[in-house]
C-alpha cells in the first residue's frame, strides 16, 4: 500500500514557524509524521483500551494508520475519538475510561503530550550520496541518549515502537554493537521509508523561575542520494522539508574537488565528484528551490529557516591542517553554547571552503537564507577499515554541534562568551 496521507500538499509556513527569537509561537501543531498542520482543538484522543480486568474498548483496525504505514501490522488499536474542552485528557465516549493518549487527525499516528503542550520544532536532515547520513543519524541519536543528553539535562524518547525497532535494527546494532559500516541507503522509489521520530525534551532551570520543559521534534529521514538527483524526486520524497523549522545539510568533503588534495590515506569512492547531480551545491540548490516555492518567498528574499551545513569526515583531513584549527579542539561539555568557539569553527570551515575553491557554497547560503552556520564533524572519529569501524571504535568528534546551534537559535540553549567579550 502507498501512503497518500503522507504525501498531501502541506500548508505554507512563515517566520513564526521557524521559532527564531522574537517570533511568535505557532498556534497549530505540526504532525511529525504526515506534517499536517492541526489546530490543538482538532487533535484526537485514543482510548487506552482494555487492561487486565478493567473495562475498555477492544482493538479495531485503524485504516488511516494502516494507509500511512503501508501495512495492517500494528494498526489494530483502540479507537480514536474527538473530545471538546481540551485539557490533555478526555473520557472515551464508548467505555468511559480516561485517556491522555493523543493522535493526529490526519494519519492517526501518536502525538506525544509534551510535543502537543509545548512549541515543538522539527529538524530535517539532508545530504547527498556518500555524505554519511546513516552513520550520522546513528551516532547523533546515541550521543543524545547518553553523553550529550546528560550534559543538557535532556531526555530523548522515541515517539513510537516503529522508531525504536528501526533504530536498533538498522542503525545501533550494526554500527555501535557489531562495528559494521552501514550500507548505502536504497532509494525511496523502491518502497516507502519510515522516518525516525524522536522527542527531545530539555529542562531549563532559571535562577528564580520554576523549572520548565521545552521540546524539539527530531524527524530524521535516511534519504538516499538518488532521491536528491532531480527536482521531481526532491518534491516527491522530501515533503517533510516544508514543515521543517530548521535544516541540517551534510556535505562530504570528497565531493569537493579542491579538498581531495588535502585528504590523507582515504580511499576516494568510485565516481566521486564526477556526477554533477551529487555535487553539494547542486543538492542544496534543489532543496532551496523547493523551500522557496513552498514558503512563497519572493526573489531575493532570504528564507527564514535556519540552516546548519556540516562537513563530515573531518578526521580525513591532514593532521597539519587541523593542528592549529578550531576543528581540532574538543567542545567543552558545559550545557551552554560557547559563542567564541562557534564563531571560530564557522570561520575555519569558511576558510577551508575558499581554499578548496568551494567558496561559492558559502556565498549561495548567505544569499538564500537569513541565517546559516558552518560546522565540521566526524561521526566515527577515525578512518574505517575494510568495511568496519576502526580499531578504536566509534569516537565521534563534534557530531552534536549543528543541533546545539539550532537549540540556541530556538532559545532552548543559552550562549556564553567565556572571554567576556
């Protein structure tokens, strides 16, 4: 079965959706699965069903959920219902049991309470072939579940069982446990692909104010490079970009001709740099054109979506290039964004792009987006060997930097200047 609900045209979004400081909060909830924009009063409730001897509604086939997933497996659930007077809970009109389980009225996927009750934001991940998206997804989520999550006083929770199973099967087990490199993603044209949907909730504690929770929806599609080769494919497979409050672009340095002379002991993938459709600037331009059309942006008007552009595999750069570089430093894990360090990394990556005759990438981003930032990271922390992670294991370097900057732009993370400037 196909997923027609997930491919419906989405409403245009403006500055308030970007969540930039000073922008008004959006009045509607964006489903992180089908990306429908839903007024809070239209959100459905799902009955809790039967539990032990407690009375409750029996499971029934949810046809809308089955249409979204493309399968009836796992789509037999207690029924959904509408309820007036939203308060986070409602009584099922059939069995009378109270429930706080909420669902999207369009696709019937679950909507976490924290996401409904706070201005959750959606981050989209984009990259061309060989950019290392699958590896980056696996490592970023692992870092947020562990080291970085502890630093930020944040929890990362999967929004459904499908996300839990897919992350373990396709990402964590092969890469982090078995230390096998992840295969190249198959094109979405071969069949529908489920997103990984997580809710990142951070507790903010002011000096005198009560602690408050703020949430961010991480919706990650492991999009194949082939899905970005044409404008038609981009429009078909990346509709989630329209609902994104921010975008992370991953760029493989090996696709930049000027960078290859500065790489040490790294096998160049066959055909790297030979396909114009896979060049980073062309991929970003196609996605940008889609965003401009759907935001209704006028010619010359910068897009309001903050964009993080990260060079992956920086461990492959010659040591001499990194010895005095901001990219060589380890980020201080203090639960805030070091603005001096952020600016130094941005300047270093910009200098590298110009050294590699790829400065037009930075120029184009500055022309098209109201705000963009440059990063350098390594998901593995070392060069793989014979299809496996290096002997030192997975040792990520600054993989979390793009997301931390976005949290700062969303007002969810404080920025400091240790030098006092």
